[in-house]
C-alpha cells in the first residue's frame, strides 16, 4: 500500500487508531483482503513451520479475519480471532458464518486481554499490528499480556516494518522530513513514529529497528528464534506487494526460567 504521511496537531492515541479501524472504508479494505489476498506465502510458510494443527491459536488484531480464516483453511481446528474494533469483529463473524468456518471472534484490547494464563499455544499479531499501538509503554503491556496467555512452550509470531531496510532508511535519513521530526511534529511520540495518510484515512505506525525490537522482547522474557524479512521467506504475488510493504517476521518463545 503506497502512503504518504500526514501530520496531526496532537499526539496520536489509541482512540484515534480505533477510529481509523472502525471507518467503513478501512473495514471494507480489510474485508476485501480476506477474499482477494488471503494468507501471504510467507505467512503460510512460517505457520507451517512453527504451529501444529492441533495448537490453540489466537489471531490478535484479526481485522476482518484474513489470517484466522486462512489458518482454518489450512486445517487449523482451534483458531480464535480478536480485535479492538467492533466493526472489524462483526465483519469477521459474518465472513466466518458465510464460509461455515469454525473460528470464534471477539472484541479484545491487546494490552488487557480477557483470556486466562496458558490459553494459547500460538499467538499471531499479523500485518504489523503490534506497531500500531502508540508508545512503547503500551506495546510493552501487549507483550506482557501475550506472554501471560501463551503456554510454557508457546510461540509468538508477529511482523514489523524495519527502519533500517532500504525504503525506511531513506525516509528516516532525510533530515528535512517533517513526517518523522519529533521536535516539529507534535503528533509523534517516539523516534520511529509516523502517521500515514491512506485512501482510507490517517493511521499510525511505529517503524522500529531490529535492535529495538530484540531489546524489548528480551525485557519481556522472550527469546527470538527466527527473524527474517518477508522477501527472504517467499516471493509474494503482486496483490500482496500492493497490500503491504516488505516487513520483518519475528518468531519468539518464552525464555526458559
């Protein structure tokens, strides 16, 4: 998806993010992705390698159900989806019902999950969803909650953009770019923050470095077991390349105590 950023007058907050993901244009975009995009080749490869068919899987930030329903189509029989946008969850439920997909969907805040400990063997936070939570304080809450609901040998799979890849290295090395200037753009909270104007409205994304994410995972008690760019895992079709820029796939598990 090609975007250009749009400055805002106040720091972005979670309600602004929720508003974007409840906008009918955004919801429709994600609904169409279920049918027109489906699982990426890289997603399918990582899931095949890391998640057993019998595992209890949570698709966090599920949107309209692209990943959760894709997992069900792959033969995963214990899949749940969760999103903080009631509109997204409503559409995901409708699509699952139409397909007769045995996938449950619920409204959840990633920083305050309602599930108990040891509820899932795998948690997937796809399409850079973790980095759409504003501020590392809140992202750490999400990491802690995911850690809590994962089983002892559970796997956490998520993606991020990468501030050091060729595209974003150029963007963030532009000293005159107001879009990432913390001193001038009061919409931003931390280095690496950007606001993007899309055809569906304005949304937020934190673009981290690899070292930044590794450090935060260590602090939260995770061990990184795989870390590759999507382009290193699979050659995606044009529809996927138009839907999302190249991103980094992370696979982490709980460190042995």
